[in-house]
C-alpha cells in the first residue's frame, strides 16, 4: 500500500500569495496594506530595528509565514543571526514571563479558596 505524505497545514507557497487576501474585500485589503507599509516605514525606529521586532513577535505568535518573511527581511536589512537569535530570546523571555506572572493569579485564587 502506497501512502503519500500528508500535506503540511502551512505551505511556504502561500506566503507569496498573501496579497490575494484582498480578492473578496479589496477596500479592506488596501487599507490594511497601506497601514502595514506605513508601520514598517523608517521612523523613530530604523527599518532593520522594526524587522527584528517583527521577527521576535512572529516567534511569540508562532506564525511560520512571518518567521520566514522576517528572517529573510532581517538578513536583507543587515541583521545577523546573532542579533536575530537575541531578538527571539527576548520574545521567549516575555512569553515565559507572561505565563509565570499568571501564577500570581493562581496563588490568589488558591488563597481565596482557602487551600
């Protein structure tokens, strides 16, 4: 019996098709892409800094498309893998801390229940 490998839920070929998201709602897509491009324009932060932030956030929200896109973007904007790795560690530390600080909520609740 021949079994083909199951397709992955995320397909790298989908990333270049992102603009198609506006096919059935072009006005909304236009507004999103205008805002998105404005966010990533040079400002108080450089485009390289914004790309590193985006890479860190991509890891925090666990978006493989964003990880692919911003890994490439960071390299194109002059970041190196040491900087990129450090940005990912910042995201992981914030995510871990956010989980741990909710332990205070658990402790408060346990205390309230008298356990």
